[in-house]
C-alpha cells in the first residue's frame, strides 16, 4: 500500500502536545512511521516535500524530516500532469501547495494522502482520485485491514 504524508503530518510530532487531538495524531503518525520502517506500507516522497521542508526554520526538525526521504519507495518529480491536476484542485479552492502535494500523491498512485491539515480534510470529498485521511483514521483503516497479521 502506497501512502503520502504531507508536511503538516511530518511536523505533527513537533507541535504542542497539550491538546488531546494533536497528541493522538502524533501517536498515530509515529505508528505510521513504524509501518514505513517495517516495510508494511510504502512511503512516497516528492519535490514539494523537499521544497516545503527546506523552508522549515527549525534546523533539527528540518533535518529529521529530510531523513524520511531515505525510506521513500518513490520520489515524485514535477511534471505536466502534476501541474495540470494541481491547477484543477486550486480551482476547487485548495491552497496551491496543498494542491501540489495531493497531485504528487495521485501521480505516484498513492492509495492514501495523510494530513493533519483541517483545510484539506474539510474538502476531501471534492477529490475522488485518492483517499484523504488524518493519521488516526488511517491507523484505524490499516488495523481493520490487517487484523491479526501484525
């Protein structure tokens, strides 16, 4: 199963953990990381993750996130299809960077786009080409599909 995590998701463990939802999303994201390391899911990476993460003002976070590219089974590069699809998503009121991330995931044939961005999650029904979920929902789905296998 191919998955794509956006930059919000990668940064979630660094957010203030005093809110229960943030803590649960962080724990779920860390569980997903373990699935990636164990080879149970295939992580996709993209030029957009490189671009966005390179602007992270926190060096330790930036370096930690960049290390995840090593685990990626595929690195999505910019192409015409991504550009065209992201323009369609922007027309549906997705922010430009979000539209590019989603387009990269679709171009890489990812089954899931995992994010903690409420703006994306609130509009997920506008996209039929990929399943968009938060980390908690993804873990629930993964556990249901893999009950008794881990």
